[in-house]
C-alpha cells in the first residue's frame, strides 16, 4: 500500500505533500536534515502506487499558488478543500479507505 502524506514543519510551518510506502520512515529521513520538529498531519491510504501519485499530483496542482519550493507548501493551504478534488477514476478509494480519508480531513 502507498500513502499520500502531509508533514508539517513546526507547529505552524510549511507542509510537505509527498508519496511513500512507509510514512514514518519518510518522516525520520526528513527529520534528520531539519532542525524544526516535523509532524505527520495526514496519511491518505491509496490502493496502489499509481493512485498515490495521481492524488499527490492533484494536491500539488490544487495548491500550486501556495508552493514554496518542490513539495513544500505554505501553511495556509486549506486542508479541508482536499475533499473537493475530482479523481479520474471513480473507483479510486475502496469504501473503508474513503472513511479514513474523510476522517483525516474532517
């Protein structure tokens, strides 16, 4: 399983949006080079790598105007607006994953 993750730098800092099979290991790798405490604020499970990259790409596009650099975005992005993303494949989320996705973004 792959995940789209959102990791925040500090308590109100920028947010990194990326894809990983193991979000905790990704957090550890990012933390190694960052003096601020990083925190996972969302892990969105996806059925496979392809779906994760599609969703990740859609999030990057949605928040393009808030991009700082690479996969880092300004802290003022509206996380609740992620629900509004139109997915190419209606079967993108399995039922139980949809519940978790909505719970994370509520």
